[in-house]
């Protein structure tokens, strides 16, 4: 009986994991839906994060300035955003590193009326830019 009990205890202790490792969770932000966020989503969807032991949660933070502020404040660990806010923050002393660029071209188009054929046709005209949460 004592041998069976000792054997059972040794079996249980032998099967018990020697170390328990908590999986670290990371929060990665991106600043919108489009070609700029594609590398982040592709890396997650194709399992490259998991292959190298990362398991980030992806969160959309609209705009590069709020995303950079979240990164500086420690709310996120990584950010896929455009370089303007990051470069502005670095130039003002922020401890950030710009690693790579996902897109090397400006991914937007200027759509105008038929009578505007070239950028010089816009000289002297009024224009405006608006975000959804601001009034013009």
C-alpha cells in the first residue's frame, strides 16, 4: 500500500510542469483600414506572430496622433501608423523608434471636378478638410 501511494505521488509530481510560464499579451494598434494596416493583419492571420511566440491583440485607433500618444503612454506596445506623428514626437524628445515603412507611396488620390486638370488650377480656390467628429 505504501509503495502504491509513493508511486502515485511520484507519478503526479513527475507529470506536474516544472515551470509555469504566463503568456505575455501585447497590444498593437493600427490607425485605419487600408493598405497601411495590411502587413499587421497579414502577420496575424498567417500565424507569423504565433510562430515567434507573440500573441498581440490588434486595436484600431483612428489617427496617427492618438495612436502615437497611446504608444507613448504605455497603452499599446506596438503601433502601425504613418510616420508624421512618430517623427514629430521623436523631434520633440519622445523615446520612440521608427522601424520600417509598410507603404512607400502616398496611398490617396485627389478627386476633382472636370474643370480642374492640374494642381495649378487649384491656386486661389477654397477647400476644406473634415473629420467625422469635427464640424467644418
